[in-house]
């Protein structure tokens, strides 16, 4: 009896240890992570998370400015992947508060990327808010903590110069291209 239980336990351990977990897509964007980068990743962990890439940190000359230092991530060929903004400047234990996507290979689960258009955003996500800025329109999607920036040059001329106008999603042309794509944590 003891041998049977022992044998069953060994078989169960072998089966569970042999099952392979699906590898994480390094370019998949979800609400709480971008590839291996999560909303709880600290600045000091970035070298481990991006071990195959280059992490470039700029140290401000004046610590009294309190400005947030942008951390840039480049792939080995020198192509810029991401711009990371930590919550606290000059603090290695700070977590990342926002990520600017610079590479078109990064995609959401619904295949929205820098190569997408406003139609792709509208068809796949519920738009939470649209902000009318000087030269751009920012489309916020709370479902994935994202904001998509569209250049006002993509809008009809009646909306380009009026910063007071409330822009409705129907007023943005479906073919309007994404200029910037950010995730906020």
C-alpha cells in the first residue's frame, strides 16, 4: 500500500514538473504588464527583466529639480523599444509609473499597436475619455490603462485649432494614425 501511494506521488510529480508553461510574449501588452515588465517591477530589476536588451538611465545633474528620469530600453540592434518613467526620480526601489511604446512589435491582446488606426482602437476597446490638447488628441482606454495620442493633423480642419472643443469619437477619422502609445500604472 505504501509503495502504491509512493509510486502515485512520484508519477504526479513527474507529470506536473514536465508540463511546460507557455512562454511570455516579450511584446504582449496587458493591463498589468508589458512582456516581462509588470506594474510592480522596480528600477533595480530592469537589468534582469531586459537582460537581452540595453537599459539606458540618465542621471539628472541637479537632484533638487525633482524631475523624473526617463529610462530608455533599446534592443541589441540599437532600436528604441520603450521609455520608462519611474514614480520616484533617483530611487532604485521605485516602480515604473508609465511606459511609452516606441516599437511597433508591441501589441495588445487585441492586436492594437503603433501601426494601428483609431478604428482599431474604437473597434476593440471602450473609449473612456478624449482630451483635446494643443497639437494632439489623447484617447484614453481604462480597460488596459492606455492612452493613444493622435496628431491633430489627422482631424478635420474644424477641430484642429479649437482647444475648447469637446471631441466625440465619431469626429475622429477611422484612418487616423496613432502617434504615441502609453501605458500608465
